[in-house]
C-alpha cells in the first residue's frame, strides 16, 4: 500500500456542538470516530469503529481525496459559515493538504464535500466493528407533578467507556461554551401541529441541577465496562402541558468530557435510541399540579414581554405591568389572534381597586382554561391570593363597611374551602365572587 494512501477527514455537519466526526485510512486500517449525529435517526450513539469497507465505499473515499487534491484554491473558514470538512491527505504529486474547507464558500463544488462524506460515514457506521460504542435509552414517567427522566447508558463495544457524570453537566443550551446537557422530546402518532398540538412534549436542555441519583457517582465519573449499563435520573418540568397517550420518545445528549477510551476523548453530541412509552393521564394531572406547573412556566416566560397592540400568539391569561414594573392584580384572558390591549394597571387595597397608571407590557400568567374565580365555600381551584367582590345593592351601611374591610387578599391553598364573609345571609353570601390575583409569593 502506497504511503500516500493514508488519509483522514473530519466533518462537523452532524451536530451543533462542532463535535467533529472523523474517518479515513490509517496504518492500513479504515476507521470511524463517530461523535454523534443527533438529527439522523439511523445513526444513534457515539463510538469508535474499525471498518472493512466494501469496494464501493473504498472508491468513494479515494475519490474524496482526489476531489480535495483537485481544488485550485482551498477556501479558508469564514465567520458565520458553520459547516466544514477538514482533510488531511497527501496528493499524488506529493502535496500535503491539511486544512478546513469552508463548504459554504465552495459554491457549485460544495456538494462533492457534503453528500460523499455522509455516505461514507453511514457505511462505516453500519459495517464497522464496535471498538467502543456508547448508546442511550430514555424513559419518561410522571412523578410528583414533574417528569422523572431515566437515561440508560449502554456500552456495546469492546473497551471501557468513561465520561463526566451528568451531575456536573451545565444543562443550558450553549454550543459555543460546549455545555453538556440532555433534551428529551416525544410525540404521538396522531400528532398534528395545527389539530393536536398537545400530543407532543419537549423537555429542554437540563443537567446536573435536576439529577436525583448523583450519589451513584461519588467521584463524578460514569464508568461503563463492555456490555454493561449505567443510569442517570432527573426530575424536570416539560415546556408545556400535554395529553395522555402513547408516545415515541428520544433524546439528544451533549457530553463535553468523554474520558475513555482515549480515541473518543473530548466532546460528543448524539441522539438516543427511540422508545415507546404510555403516559396514563394528561399532564398536569390535577389542579394542584397545574398550579405548580404554571408557577414554573411563569418564571420561564418572565423575559417574554409583549407590547401593547402586538398579536397574541398563545391563548391564555396575561398580566399587565406598568413602565416602572407596577404589577396589575387582575390577569386578563386573551385569545390567540387578539391584540394586547391598552389598560390601566390596577391593584387591590382595603378600599377597593386603585389605579397605578397605564400598562406598557404584558406577561403570560396562566392557561386559558384556568379557573380564576370561585364562590364562597367552594373548593379552591388554585393556591394563591384571592379577593372578594359582591353586588352592593341592597346592603346596609354596616354590611358595605364590612365588605370593604375584607378587601385584603386572602391566602387559600388548592382544595381548601373558599372563605365566607359572614354576611349573615346565605343568599347574599352566595353572590360573593372570589378572584385569584396571583401566587402566594406575588
């Protein structure tokens, strides 16, 4: 075999972490260092492969080397162009090319450096011997108002695999910082974005702060001998509520620090195997869980502000705020397609509602079917602060005074009985309407 037959290529087009998958011919052996292709369902996991390719794939690899050598000019990387192929080849004329080709800058010549590398990688992945292979499988179960995510890591290769424990993973999506994370999604077979939007779920970019079995890895390293498995468990919220049913689920995992084997050391970003699960009840399952989930979602969406006159993209209850942060006590139900209205910011005082000035922005508060009112002695539909109103006609001066003295917000927990005002008349008491003005810590 001629010395110039040795060649190597690194390709970053499979993931957002720029974890480069490498392949080629070295010391007379074909190899693949697969660092993950999370957007391709047919190449899950990450690993090292020794390959004995067929004649067609060998010819594609030789042609790829020839195409690199035929370039009259090697385009250097341009900021903002993310896809590149990095060859390390010796041409027939003795030239050595070790560079990174800016694929976007190649114009019409780009396709010969996109399709063929992907075809070679797929062939090597399917036919190669697994020297080291890390796979992941996920399970999702509702638990205590959240979702328990179990990730099973499996080593189907010949060498030990080790990586930093998920307890150390940052959890936020940041490909520049190469954060480590898990993201899980699922959808039903009947999912349609316009007709059945709640038949899918997404659990975005979580990590160590949500891991519940971190004590299983006291030195913060996960070690998996060949043929064995390890588990990481997380308790998380999804990004939205969803329906019960059968879901096909999968995950994307980014690991910044693979420790062993040495050939796979560094970062990987890969997709899990897909699995099917049953979600027995709608999520959240009851009013208490709904209230807790809405509190989480309010925090997550706090930075999403909506100006007066802009279009509502999601039906729900929204809360108005003034230019100096003044908070309106009374959320307003708005439907998709409405415009966020101009209004005065109001707050509740012992003497009734007080105006604080015009609203300038709106923020999401609750789902459109949330119960925001209740009558005396009913079961409280949601924990928080409640204020009472009652028609004033027919009330004596004393009763009117009594009503005003009860206008302070009452703290009521979900499923407790709503308070009574002690009006002395069941008919009048039945006219009392309690309105939710916010969570207990508002």
